[in-house]
C-alpha cells in the first residue's frame, strides 16, 4: 500500500484554491442544445492511478491554515463515472486527509441517473448536490433533451424527489438565455412549487454549441430577468425561506467585502479545472491554449499551477477596467466573469449586472458595510414575532 506523501515535501499554494474535477470529461446522457462543453470525441474516464495522485497532491498543496478542503465533481454528467469511482475517491480522501482538516464534496448533476444507492452515498458523506434544471416541462424539454431528443423532465424530477426523500442538501442551477427571460416569475414559482429552497441562475456562456445553435443572452434581458426574480422573491415574503444565490451573494459581498464566488471577486485564478486526462486549465470557461497550465503527471505541483493562474491577465485585471472604476455597483460586481468579455474588452452582461445589482443594493446602502451593518439590516427585514 502506498504511503501518504509527507506534507512538508509537497509545496503549498500561497492561497486557498479549488479544483473542479471532470472525471468523465464531456460524457453525458443528455444533449443540451446550448452545451458549453459538447462531447466531440470518445469519452475518457479518469484512471485510478491519476485519481489517487490527484487527491494526494490536491490535499497536500492547500495552505497550512486550511481547515476544510472541498472537492467539486462536474462534467458532462459526473455520475457516468460510476458509484464505485466515488467510493474509491472518498476512501482516498480519508487516507490522505490531515488530522483536523474536514473534507467536503460537491457534485453537479442533471439528476436523471440518481437512484437510492447514489442518494445513500451522498447522504452518508454529506455531499452538496447541484441539479441542473431549466424550468417546467416545456422549457426543460426544449433546451435539455436526452441523446435521442426525448424528454428529460420526468427523469430529472424523479431525481429531485429522491434527493428530497433522502434529505440531501441540493440547489438548482438554472441556465438563463434570451429564450426564457420573459418567464422569470413563472419559473421561480415552478421551482418553489417543487419544494426547492436553493436556487442559482447562471447566465448563458457563449461557447461550445450555443452560438451555432442560435442561443444568446442580451445584457438587458439578463438584468430584466434577475430583477423579476428578485421582486418575485420579495413579494412572496421568501426571505429566509428560499435562497437565491445571486441575491444572497450580493448581501454577503456588500457586508463582508468578499465575494462568495469567483465571478464577482476582485481577482480570479484560484478556481482551476482538471480534465480526466490530467490537463489543467486556469478556468472552467476558458479552456484554451492561452489558459492551459499543464498536464498533471502524478508529480506535478499544484502550487505552481495556482501561482501561474493567479498571475494571468484574465484574473488580475477583471476589476481594473476603466468602465468599472466609477460604477456604483463595482463593490459587488467587480467586472463580472472574464469569459463574458467581448473583443472590445467590455463585459457583454455589464448593463444587466448594473440593473440587477442597483435594484438589490438600493435597500442596503443606508447600512454600513460591516458586521454591525449586517445585523442592523437583517433586523430591519425580518419581521418581529409577536
């Protein structure tokens, strides 16, 4: 049996970092019409030796002060790697986890392959599950059919029901494009009626199959859609009951000055991605030669990858563009995702972010941006009990 590499022999990254792992690459059982990561070649699964080397190095490369190390599994459809793959990964995580360090796992799935065995595993190991669902039957089947062009809606809802039955924490990830931006209120009501309590709306990425298939997202539509979600959420009195991550992150960033995600952080580069072959890139949405960091070959040093990624132009200058410096919502926007920059170097969603953030920030601006301000604001929005 291999022994763990002594922690002091593996260089540590200077900052905490995440690695998004794609154990099955682009392999998927659906054929989403806007797929940002289309399957162009034979599906490749990460081999056992690479998995062990990755887990060992990833844990050992985190800063010494890290008390939780998160593994993020994505695809494609990561469940296609098989339940045995994740059982092995979990055993390896425990094998190499230092004392006093918690290991957590997140997994993004379309939910159509879930069954009781998967749910028991996720429940036992406290996975946080992200479920991709775009809306009601009409919306889902129009944009996220299976490989044969058939409906995926019922299978996705069966998966969601299983997660609920097993009391597994999950959120919905909803892709937003011009084809659905006039349905915000109905979509929100539908998700709530399904019993979903955590929602995240993802603007369409103009990559992969989306442009050729005629998909797009105009800035005005993105802003209008998110404002409609925000107003519906407020009008229904859902604060503290339904959590829309796009809104919650504004609150968190306003009062703590720190973004919960890379999209609206001042800098990015600490969220890397690794393909099943071991190829490592600086960003999940910038998988190209310019952002290629190298191929993990069992002895590669993640600390070097992180140092290179955090010094790349895409992450260093994202919040330094001229138009951002006088913007009234810069404190919670920070220029948005570099993957949305056009050839003119402007963020395609800029005006939409401005509309949405202005609306959400309006009630916050009278409160100081500190812990005391957060408490005062929370007391002002939570109705006192009689």
